C-alpha cells in the first residue's frame, strides 16, 4: 500500500490525517485527567452519533466481531430463542455467535442480493416469539441494506418482548440510524468503517431495556473479557469523568475516536449521511453506465456506504489486480454462493467526489486492459454529472 493509493474497500477505509495524528500523540496513563476527559467526551459523542440519548455506550479494544459477541453474550442465556435475518456472510456470523452462547436460533435467509420478505419476517416473529431479533443494516458481503426502522416497528408489534440487535458495522455514521426513536436495543459497529478510525475498537450502544435484561440474568456471562459486569462500571465512571480500571483501554485509539467523532458531529449527521448517499448514487450510476450489474437486486435496497458489483462476462477476479495497478484498492467477493463472481467497493468515511471519479476511472482502465468493450469514459462522465 503506497501512501498515494486509495483504499476503497468496505473497511478499513482511508482515514483523515487529523485522526491519524491523534494516534501518534504521547500516550497518557488511563487515569490521567486529560485521558479521562477525552474518553468521557467520546462516550457522550457516541450517544449523539447513534442518536441514543438514553443509551449506554461501550468502547472496547477489539473489532466489530467483538461488538457482536458482546451483544449476544450479555443478553442471551442457554435455551433462549433468537431470530436472525440473514442478508449474507456477516449475518451468518451473528447466527454462529448466537448458537455459540446456546440460543435456539431460527434464521431467515435471503437469496444473495435480496432481503427477506416482510410478511415472512412477521409470521416468523409471531411464531417464534424470540427474546432477541438480529439484523444487519448493511451486509458487507452483498451491499444489501435492510429497513431497520420498519423491521424494528414490526418486531415491536409482532413480538413486543424481542430485543432488537442491529449490526451497523458497515452503516453507523454513513447511513441513517436513530437508535432511541426507532426502538433499537443494541446498535453496534467497529472503528474502521464509516466511523473513520483505524481498526481496533468495538463500539456498541445498549438501550435501558437491554441493560435491564442483562441485569436480570440468571446465569453468569460465559465470556470474561466481554462481560458487562466488568465493563459497565468502567463506562459509567468515564462518563462521570472518573478514571477506573478493568482492562487497559487503548488510549491512543480513544484519542483517534474522539477526533473522528468530533469531525462527524462538526460535519453534522444529516449532511454526512446525505454526502454518503450522493457519492454512492453517483458511483452506482457510473457502474451501470459501464454496463456492470450490481449484487443488490433492487436499487432501493442497495447500501449507501459500499457497492457490490458483478464482473462482466469473460472477466474474472484478475480485474482487481489491474485496478490495484491503477492505485485504487478494491475488495474481492466473500459471499460463499457468489464469491468469485463479484467485487466490492467501499465509499464511506472521508470519501470525496474526487475519490469516486478516480475509482471509476481505475475500473474503466482495468476493464479496457482486460479486453472488455464499452463506451470508455462513460462511467466517469455519468458520475461527474451527479457530483
Ligand atoms: C466488517 C463487518 C463486521 C466484522 O467487523 P470486524 O471489525 O472485521 O470484526 C461485521 N459486520 C459487518 C456488517 C461488517 O461490515
């Protein structure tokens, strides 16, 4: 990776230089006043970004998978029923985690590129009456987004006791999510995607209802590091601007998170979400103009944070290397049913109009070099009219 490459994968993404500089600040002790203040501020800003004024934020060293693990290990007890909506690889990981902690899981699987029909979700919620209902706002393996607001409302009506858990790793801070207003019990993400911080943090916000469920557990949490019994007093202490130790917090990662949250709120959530939508729309129009099909089967369910694009006939994954030679890094497929047939482009965080044009130009150049025939320049031109 040269310093001049564009990292256009669905996480990690390109990061703001100010966020990177925060990583190299002198490391304070984890109870030093300046760290306590920044950690406390970052936790408050987390609630603002998740739009969860009543929520309890957790910032823990780890990745998005740890955030998923923490959601499940703290809420599920062996034998609890869970319903998981699967729109791809990462949703399936949630099913695996639920099973690991002893849940009886019902999984509703969508075809690659599609969502599960709403009526099927409703009848299954009514039949299963799950304690936990999990969905992935954007499944990064397909680029499919689900309607979290509508599905949460559906759950409230069809199975009022179900705790709604949203994997927002590829969406939070790049797509609308109103945790409190929509009634989402757990929303979680990782640092390295639309949150704009290098990999290394698991980020999660829990509703009062989720914390009550946790506090009413009969059995201890089967995961020592992820147990909220250990972490809740720590997060409460830093929110109250007191230092406290359970396991050493990643001091410099918290500095970087603090700086990125500051930037996110300075841009404004609405403006940021609109920027992601606009850049995504322009990119997708460009891709269509070149003649490439996308994995999401309908435009309304295509994510604004990334794109999943089928290779055209006669072209295979060698295209990714040719795009790479043009200083743009894109990712291969990971959905097991279509793995070798498509590639993925992330457009989140500090992504700009110039990045969108440059990425389309690199894709066009790589396609030309691969012998694919199309109206060269048309993709970039179509996108430019929208940027
Ligand atoms: C990236 C991703 C994950 C996994 O996050 P890691 O940080 O790689 O552990 C989970 N869910 C979704 C939707 C993701 O995009």
